[in-house]
C-alpha cells in the first residue's frame, strides 16, 4: 500500500507580496492564477495581491507589468506540502477544496481556522500560511490524521 500521508515543510529562500491596482492586475492575470516553475511560485491569491516565493527581489514580468509594489515578507509565510493518498481527505476535513478551487489554480481560504493559500500541484497540495498561524495549522493537520487513523482501526 502506498504512502498515506506526509507533511513536508517547503524551503523558502525569499518571499514577496506584491500589491497592485486592481484594474492593472486584472488585465494581466485572473484571480486564483498560479505559476509554478521548479521551486518558484507566483500566486495571485486575492484581488490586489500576488505572493512570489523563491524568485528574488526581481519582480516577475506579470507583476512588473501590473505596476505592483513589492514588500519583502521572507519569514512571514510558511509553506507545507501534503503528500500521499490520505492528503485529499485531510484537506477535505477542513475545507471543501474542490469547490473552493473550482476554475482557479490557487485560492485564499480558511483551513482549520487559519488563513491559508491553497495550491494543488501535480503530485501534492501546498498550503501557504502566515508564520503566526503555522504551528496551529501543522497541529490541526496532524490531529486530523491521528483521528482518521483511530477511526479506521
């Protein structure tokens, strides 16, 4: 039987929030747009906000074209990658992610009372959370897995 569940911390070298005028960014990318290139992430998680991870201080072309202003938030966001066959069930215990993500690459939502940005990837799901909520989210995810294991025994 394959791996049922694994929570991995994503290495973050740098992280920037980009704030742009709504009209400017709406002309370039739709809400919920995500771009994944290796370890780099660009997440348009809210109407005027884009989060870039592991891209350095240089604005990606789409953010630059939206005349966005960047703020270094390295250390203020934590990333987790959920692997395994039980990962979708763990997420579903906190939020109906398929409904929330309908037509979107990523979405800002509340998961176990923590504000997060959810990003499905081909082999896992990533959850990006403000650092002040990281411990609470990790604990909730692990408790959900433990409850599922106990229920299946």
